[in-house]
C-alpha cells in the first residue's frame, strides 16, 4: 500500500506539462514516489478539490514556477488563500522549482528555490538530494546533552557570534545567548541578540509548561533587546503554536521556533552538519 506521507506531489500549470513529465520521470528513475497527474486521483471532478487533496496528503509539494502558473486563475484565486498557511501548519516540505525565468512572488522567497533554467541536470540533482537526504536525518540517536552540543555547532555553522553557554539567574536559565548580524535595506549590518533554548524529547511533544518556563526566564533575565529562539526535535501542537502567537501579540516578545521538521530542512543545507551527525 502506498504511503502518502512519503509522496512527492508536483504542482504545475498545464502549459508546463512537458517539463513536469521530464521531472517526474527522472525522479521515478531514482525510486522516488511521485504523483503529478490529476487523473490518478479519484475524489471528484473538481480539479481544485483534487489539488487541495494532494497538498493535504503529501509530505513534499514541488511547485513548478513559471509565467503560466502565476498568470493562471488557479494561482490568482485559489493558491495563495490557503497553501502557505496550511503548509506551515502541517510542516509540509515545499520545494519551489524555477522552470521559466519570471518574477517570483515574495511568498516563495522564504524557501530554497531550485533553478532548472540554466542547468537542468544540476538542478535535478539538487532536487533528488533534498528528497533523499531529509528522510535520513533523525535526532533519535541524541541524548539531551548531545542535542545541546549539536545545537551549539548548528549556531556556529549558521554564523551566530559571541555564543555564551547557559545563562542562569537564581532558578531561571536559558541555554545560550548569541548574536547574529543581518543587513538592512542599505546593506548595513544590524545586530540581533537571541536567547536560545533547546528542548529534546524522546516521545512526547513540546509542552505549554516548557513554553511558559522559557518566557518566565526571558522576563526574569530581562534582556529587553533580545529575541527568543526555541530549537527542539519535537513537533509543536496547535495549542503550543497558539500560545506562542498570543505571547508575541500580548507581551511584545519575538519568538522563533525551529521544530523537528524545520530543523531537518536547516540541517540539510549544511553538508558539514549532515556528515558529522547524520550520515556516519
């Protein structure tokens, strides 16, 4: 029986059928489970319902970016309404693939866009790598201490500076305080201070109590210039996500979360981390 959660769904405009077929054939030759032909779906005649069903039942959605897609009624009236929010909520792996030079909407820019317009074979190799590597990344072999050490290495790899280990005041503490530098619109660097907490779980999901404790520590340590970064191997429940949204809205705290699904994608972009911790 087919495991839908390991399936790759290719979303494309009908004008891009030839390259969609080419990509699908290439991935199937790599033993990757691909669905891209809507006639394979037996849930009714409405093509929008069929597409929505595929989004909701596939682990990875590959979107072929082209002028035809962005000019279509489907993209203008159906696609943006739910796709990105639903993808974030369900931790879907989104792979935008540029198959024609065009102006790319900003919603796609948070993802790594794979360009097939210059070198198809090289771009395809990158797609295959992403699809095969992410399932190989597992945090099960870590202990809580090892996961914290891995996090320290991750922060260094992604350019965090002045990383200070455990900051503790009385009974309140945070695992790391670190700085990052991002460029403003004029190219000047802006410093950001991050209070970073790691949470490793064997079975259970991330809890509201843990979130409450982190925010209490943030308030007690009283770094008004800091933001919170939570890194966990677990999956946030919808209740935890709502709690974070409420804390950001009502307490004016900026909270970023790298949960298990996002963390895998971040790791997959750094070959040194992959080789050191996961492909041994």
